[in-house]
C-alpha cells in the first residue's frame, strides 16, 4: 500500500492538482480545506506527509504546522508548504514553525514528486 | 451647529475641499463597485477549472489505455509474434522449395528414363527388318530344300522333313517376333502418353518453382515489411502518447493559475476595501481635514495606479496560463489526431495489403502443396505403370527366349542337313550349300535376338528406374512434404489469427483516440473564465484610470505626503513575488526588484527549497 499524503488548501483546484499528481504516482491522498480541517485529518489517521498552503481561512499553514508539531503522533511528519508566498521572512517563519520545505506555486508535477520522494525517502 | 469649512484651493489644486470630498465619495462608490465586480467574477469561477482538472484524469486513463493497446499491437507485430511466424513461414517455404526442386529432379529423371526407354523401343522396331530377312530367308531355304529334295527323288533321305522343319521355324519366329513387336507398339504408345504427361508436370513444376515460390516468398517478405512498418508506426504512436503525459503535466501547472489569479484579484479587492476605508476616515462625514483629504486623494491615486498594473498582470498571467493550457490541450489533441491518422494508415495498408497478401500467400502455398501432392501422385502412378511395363518386358523376354531356342533349333537343323548332305554324296552337294546357308542364318537370327535383348534390357532398366520412384525414400519424402504443408497451413492460420487480433486492437485504438480527441476539444473550447476575467480587468482599469487621472489633478505625485511609508505598507501585503515586482515596476523601481532567496534546490527548481 502506498504512503498517505495530506494536502491542505482552501483552493479546490490546487487540492485537485496535488491529488491528481500524487495519485498518479501511486500515493494515497487525503484532502483538507483549511488548517483546522488539516489538523483534524492528520491526527485522525496515519499520514506520512503533509503538503499545505500558507494563507487559509480558519487556520493558516503556520498554525497548522505548530499544531502538528505539538502533537506526538504528527510531531515528526514532514510538512511542505505549497504557497504563492515567496518572501524569505515567511519562509523563515515556516522553517521556525517546523516546515520541512517550501514550494512556491505554481508547481510542476515532477517537482512535487521530486520533493515527495526526497522527503519520504 | 458646525460652521462650513473655508475653501482651500491652494492645497487641493483647483478644487475646493467640498468638490474633493464629492470626488472622494464618488471614488469610494466606484471602488466598491469594482470590488463587487471582482467578487462576482470570482464567484463560482473555480468550477470550470475543476471540471477541466477532473477531465485530465480521464485523458490519462484513455491515453494509457491507448498506450496499452499500442504496446499489444507492437508485441503482436514484433519479432516474437507475427515477425517470428512470418520468419518460420519463410523457412518452411524454403523447405517446400527444396521439396519442389527434388520433385522436379525426379520428374526430370523420369523424363530422361522414359526418353531412354523410347529410344530402346525405337531400336526394337529397327530389328524388324533383320527378323523379316531371317524369316523370309528361312522360307526360301525351306522351298529350296523342298525343290532339292524333289530333284533327288527316292534318294531324298528325308529332306522333305527338313524343309517342313525350316518352314515351321520360320512361322514360329514370325509369330514370336510379331508378339514382341505388338508389345513394343503398345509400349511406344504408353511411353509417349506418360512422357507427355510428365513433361507437362515438369513444365508446371518449373513454373511453380520459378514464379509461384518467388511470388510467395515476395508475399511473405511483404507481410514482414508491413508488420515491421506497423510496428514502427505503433512505436511512434507509443512515443507520442508519452508526449501526451508530459503535456498533461504542463496542464497541471496551468490549472493552478485559477488559484493564483484569485489570490491576486482578492489582494486587489482588499486594496480597494482599504482605500475605501481610508477615504471614509479622511472624509469624516463631509468634515475631513484638508491635509488628510489631500493625502488620501493622492494615496487613492497611487493605489489605483498600482492595482491597475496588478490586475493587468493578473489578466496577462491568467491569459498566458490558459493560453498554455489550451496550447497544450490542442497539442495533445493534435498528437492524438496524428496518432489517429497513423492508426488509420496502418488500417488502410494492412487492410488492403496484408489481408490480401495473406490470402494470396495462403492460395499460393495451397497451390504449391497441391502441385507437390500431384507430382508425388503422378510419380506413384508412374511407378505403378512401370510395373506393368516390366511385366510387358518380361513377356517380351520370354518371346526372345523362345526365339533363342528357335535359333538353337535352326542350328541343329543346319547340322542335320549337313550330315544328310554328306550321306547323299555328290548328289547332295546342293543340299550341303543349303545346310550351310541355314547355319549362317542361325547366326544372323542370334545377332538379331541379341539386339532385341539389348533393347529389352534398356527398357527394363528404365522401367526399374521409374519404379524406384515409389521407393521407401520417396514415401518418406511424401510424409515430409505433408508435414511441411501442415506446418505452413498452421503458420498461415496463426498469422491470420494474429492479423485479426492486431486489426481489432488497432480499430479499438482508433475508437479510443477519437473519443479522447473529442473530449480534449470539448475541454479546450469550454475554457471561458479567462475571458470573463479579461472583461473584468478592462472594466477595472477603465474605472481606475479615471480615479488616477482625477487624483493627479488634485494632488501631483511629488506633493503626496507619507507616500513612501504607505507604499511600503501596501507592498508588505503582497504574498507573491510577481506582485512585488509589478509594484516596483509600476513605481519605476524595476532596478530594485527584490531578488528571491537563493536557498532553492537546484535539482528541483528555483521555486523549491528544502530546509
């Protein structure tokens, strides 16, 4: 059985493209519409990796990372930001919160898969 | 009650404060309208992109299905399948050509043997004169003996009996030789008939060997060539299908631009909302501080100018993305159409050529097999006929033996005549001459008999050689030919089965490709959201253009207070580097464009960074 990746984004079309790319490569994908939904889904079942947007309603990506890092079951799950945000200061915030990597939108499927392979080994 | 504010024309250009406040109120309303336009443009706009995204999965599934069909087709035509069978067929044809050559050699051998037999029979006929001479001489001698006996009168010493014996021998030789000649006549007719049939068979064998085998070989080579061509086209198709997957990946990138454009337009709408708030705050319900009114008038002009550039950039990026998406989809569609054309070319060529070729090859092989079977049947018939020739020759040999015995009797009669002539003394001298003549005749008869025997030996040898055609070796060859024929039939059947399977796969592939092309065209033509965004952006730019123009009239750019701080604050709200770049470019600060951090992962691209 393939590894499970959680994609968190308030944009359905981004979730769809992430999901499409990962499923094509044989991964299981779970979708969440914002940070709050992401935390709930990440802690409810086994998730091997999280790919999250930064700016989202209810709970943003940074808060999501902090929540997951505070949870024993998700503390070491790799979390990659997938966002339009490209400012270094934001990246540093993400890194400080516990992000594993940063991808600026739009992504190319090969890039996303390359990151996933590197991160999941 | 508050007293009216004094007019302040010096600080607000040519407008009074109340005129400016009225203008600000109009801007506030206009910006609200633009904000609403953005919201309504974004409302439900994602559906179109989601629909296109969901169709991508179907495109890939169909693409893979076509690719699988293509691989199967390539496998069928490959070295392991049709190519291999065609190769085996070629080998079997070589074996068949070998059998045919061997059969031709046998036929040629038969013709040669029969020709020799014919010559021998002709030679047999040529002994007719010699025998006639022997017979007529015997008869003359019998008459002469009878005359001489009459001359001798009572002292004849039984010469009449001698004359009777000679007469009798003449009749016997005539009868036996007549039988030999009659048999030889029958044999001539028989050999002529068999020779004609065999020569006709030989002609057919030569024609088959030179034409049919060559045509069949060419047909099989053509099948191999068509298969190789089909495999080549199928491999090209497979390659192009791989390009489709790569194009679909690019479409994935383009489809993310809905989210990017949405965010950009939302940022613009936020800027409008912020500007409206600031207008409200500065206006102070019609009692705004002139300097604050002046500052916000200038600021709204800046915001409008910048956001006009931002929306234009959003529009351009979206149009580029949708353009690329449509280009990629059209490219996929074009690839799919070229795949369809390639498939149709396979169908046309294989349908017209290979189907016919297979049929022709099948017929030609059947013709060769039939000829080989006929040849062997003919050889068997000939061998059986030769048995009767041998019997005939046996009969003839018996007649020859009889003639030999007659010759021996002539010898005895001649000896007896000489003895009687000696007893007769001088009266019997003439008889002695006759006895001598009879003896000489027996030698001639022996010579003629030996000639007949020689001819019969030749005929017999020829018959034996022809009879040997149905020897064990020949029987073994029959079974080998049958085996080769069965192998060839089986190979052609397999080739036909594979051809049908190949054609069915290609047809199925054609159907899938046509469906895929129609679906892609539907999605490509269905992309309309960018046009709506384009109209919205044009509308926004028109509205903002008026505000910018009026703003610059109220406050020239160089007189706007706190401009740098406000612009810096506005810039800090952007999330995208492209927005920051547009912001700086619009302000003439292109040279100061902020460079992205270079912590990117080179291997994965400049937009990727792993911590």
